[in-house]
C-alpha cells in the first residue's frame, strides 16, 4: 500500500520507554507527510492528536509493545484490517521481529514507501448469544475454581467429543497453536495450513486428546454440565460468562490480520527456539 495517508500509534501506556518510542515514531511519520495520530489511550499522556480506533479507520497502525499489546489492539479494531507495523518493546513478543529499536524506527520510511511484505493471519470468528468476536490466537472455554465442566463438541454435523469432562477446551488458529494451545499439550500447526486445533484441557483420566480439523469446518461447543461458573476467554483479553446450555460456534473465517514484514522471507517460528 504505497503512499500511506494516515497512521495511528498504539503503545503500552504504562511503560515510559514505549511512550518514548511512540513519540519518535510520531515524529518520523509526520516528517514523511503521513497524517499521524495517537490512540486515545496515550494521546493525553503524550499531548498529541488523538483518534479512537473503535470508531475511525487508518491505513497503518504502529504497535509498540509485545504480544499482549497486539492482542488488545485487535479487540479494539474488530473487523477493521489496517496494516500493522510491530515494534518490539516487551518480553513476550512472538509475532514481533527481533530487531533493535533504531532499526525498527528506521524501517518506518520503508513502510510508508511501500517496500515491505505482508504476513496474513486468519482469525477465528466466534458466535455466542448473538455476539460476534474475533480471535487471532485462541478461544478458551474454562471451568473456574476446583470444579470441572462437561462439554459436547461438534465439527460440522459430527460429534467429536461427548461428555468431555475436565478443565475445558482450547480452540486455536495455526498462529495461536504456539501459545496457550501448545502449553496445554496441543499440536503446533504450520502457519501456512488451513486448520484449527481443538485441545482438551486436563480431561479427566486423559480420556480426550487434541484434534486438528479443517479450517473450513464450523465447531460447535455445548456446555452440557457445570456446577461452578465457566468462562469463554478470547485471546486472553475478552471474557464472557457461560452456563449450562451455552453454545459457542467457531470458524476460521474472521477478518484477517495484516502484519508488515521488512524481511524478504516469511519466518517460521516455533515456541522451543
């Protein structure tokens, strides 16, 4: 997208170092003739022009932080799909390129001039009680406290888990398969594959194992039985209470995420390297 016209800077508001980088990114973008704003969460701190990304779209968002910062931003954006340029400023930054701040800031000019590649990541589209939510990594349905939850899970018209009792289940995208899904014993899926992972969490007696299904499938989860409250947790950011009889549908057809890469090759990252 050569000739970017508008950009927004989104950073962790609680880290002075990240805010300092945000100021510098603002200076670089403005100097290149791009109409530049701060997200409303930091605009007051930095005393600059503000924009609410929930209400107004831009061509580019510069994200300064780590994976948590990115996931919170994506919930604000909803189905909007601007280019995302990621500048690492945090410990957990799996999706961020591991380059120094000076190099990352210098790369902004290349982005503005259209000299970049794009990684496109598909998201889960979740439906629950008339609401739609999007997940880059995963949707987790988890029991709270010391009790368990019993789930029935369908893939299309086929029941693949019936009366699955345990702590819950994780439904993850390929890129999300390296996160919570992997920690819970689920498989790592190559990001180029069109697939979804369904991973039971601590099923009683290890009676249920993980399952990889086609990305074209619609997954339907029914909360069959629970004593304590259950939660639907989306990318670790959004939480919704569930109860007996709740039904959640998931499919891999949510609005994609477009992440700018300055390197010529798409890198394959695994959680153990």
